[in-house]
């Protein structure tokens, strides 16, 4: 008697569709060099710690002088070096 055409559509929980972590691009002087995983809506301090503990970023910072660091929440982390 019951066919699939009379069944209700499944429901979803919107909270389960939101990611806990995001992949944050890291740029050096405006050029993409690495990506790191950070918690969603991470503060600047947390993002800075994750970025500076990344092996790729550490190797790119060797012998360079950091002029400025720019963090746009959930978008990008840019490091200006000389």
C-alpha cells in the first residue's frame, strides 16, 4: 500500500551542515604559499599560532624580517616580509 511516492522528504539539521574548521590560505607578500586548518571564527591569536607552527610557513620565514601580518577572519592570513 505504501510506496515511496507518498513518503515524506527527509529533514535535515542545519547545525550539522556548518563546518567546525576551515582551510585558511596563507599569503606571503600577496602570493599564496600555504594553507592551514583553523577553527571557524578563530581569533587572531589562535590563527597566528597555527600559522607560525606550520612547517611550510616556518621554512619560508627563515632569514626574513616580518614587516606586517594581516588576518581577515575566516578569509585569509597575509604576511608581509622583507
